[in-house]
């Protein structure tokens, strides 16, 4: 068993079809519906990456629906 909060462990960044991000322990397949984005590193490095790129927390389907109705 491993500690999910292990700062020295190796993690990967994953994303789902709604463009929601998370990190996952490296070497463990991500859950169904999630895929790796190509960024890996320590827990801190992966969380910093997610903070930089995930600037709009709304699901992709909601952003698309709002864009379609706002013209």
C-alpha cells in the first residue's frame, strides 16, 4: 500500500472528457473515462501544473452550452 499524499512519490496528471483535471499515482492505470496528459512528476509539480492549466473549473459541456446560448 502507498500513501496517497506522498510528496516524494511519482504522479501523473489526468483529464476526463469534461476537461476536469486530477493527479494519479504513476504506474496505476487511471480510472475509466480519464487519460494521462503527458505531465508527470512529484505530487507538488503535478498540482502546480493543474493549477496553471485548469483556469476554468466549469465542465466542458457547460462551457459549450453557455457559449451556444450567448451567441
